C-alpha cells in the first residue's frame, strides 16, 4: 500500500499539472509591427505537455470581436475531446471603413499574415505544438482571411475551413501553395452578403464564384474535376435550407476539396444560426484534422 505521504504527493502533482496545463482560456497580447495585438487561446482539459497537439485559428467576421466569434464558433468542447489548442485573434480597425477587418482596403501596408505567423511561433515556443498540423477557419471576412493564409502562409497552414465567403480576387492572384492543402467551404446559395456566384461590379471582379474557387483548389490538389455529391438528410425542415456535400478527390482517392453547399442558406454559421442540418464547428474540425503539412494523413498523393 502507498504511504499517506506518497498519496499526498501524487495528489499535489496532479493538482499542479492540471493548473499548469489543463483547460485554460487565456487572454494574450503580442507586440507586433509597432502595435499591441490581442488574441485568446484555449488550452484543452486533457493537454499535459507530454505529446504535441494541433493548433486551429478561428477568425471573426468584419467588424467582429473575439467574444462574438466564440459565441457562434465555440471550439472549446471539441478542443477538450480532441486535444487541440484553439486560438481566437482580434483584427485591427481598418481606417478606410472603421471596422475591425483582416483584409484592409487599399491603399494600405497592413498585412496580418505575418501577425498570424508570429502567433504560431510564439505559441509553439510555449506549448508542445504539432507544427505539421496548424489549421485556420473563419466566418465571412474571417473566411476570406483563411483563404489568404492557405495561399500565402501555406508553409505553415495544412488545411482551412471557410464559412460564408468565397475567395477575394487579390488572394487568388497571389496564391502560391507549396503542398497539397485541404479546403472546406460552407457556403449559402442565397447569401446576399457573400454572393455564391462571386462579385463583379463595374466590370471589375472582386470575389470568385464558388465554382471558380473550387476548380482552382481542385487543380492545385490534383483532384478529379467531377465531384462526388451526397444530399444530406434534412434534419430541420423549418430552417428553409438543405445541404449538399460535394467532394473532389485525387486518383488515389485522397479527398482534398469539400463543399457543404447550403441550398437556400444565407450569411450563416450553420449549427449556430441559419441551417441546422449541419454543425459548422464539427464539420470544420472533422475535415481539417485529417491533414498535416504533407497532405491527407495516410493517403498517397502527388503534388
């Protein structure tokens, strides 16, 4: 039998480990590019520092806040069950429109790609992070920024999930992925803010259509051009929308591009508001977690 002293020491050790590592929601700041930036990090309950864990960033929409983003995209329950670190950064106000946005309007020298890269470096120096499994997701303007990270910070980002936004034309024009990259989109066909068919005004294209952006990532990932389509059961007829899952795969059967097409859906975060057939939080994690920096884990692929 263990002595009382050993039992007490064991209990103290467990207490210290839980308080040192487990289940912490921490407000952090980072002095970057001459400004003090803020973000919130959630450390899951089962994290103990002995094995590396993935990171996932979640980006709020235009004019949004960290708190508002967590209200619609609360990854903390999944973090606790799946053992990953969730990071919620705060965007700076764009002087052109007065909103907190990730993609400032021209003319500007502001570029948050490097801010996110710096957060990755900072967090990985403090926690045992699996740098081959860093993911990004976002809503609206945050989804737009997730594409930008998948394109321009591709050496650090393995997969992304974008909700209620198609790719910005400048992102498309400057996209240079260097590895197979998992891309999940959740788009409403009746979204009046982020048009499913893209945005062209005065003869100038601002956003790609869903079809064009999917074709781009299908080509980049060497997938077949014909999607495998599944109609999901309509679990909530009262929400006025249904969901179609379109998946594009390589000849080896590696799935790299997936669209959850919310037919009749608006500018929503499914599972929180709008369509209730799917839960965007769960769908995003289920998708991105299958990838590392080399591509779909366990699947043979060519780039």
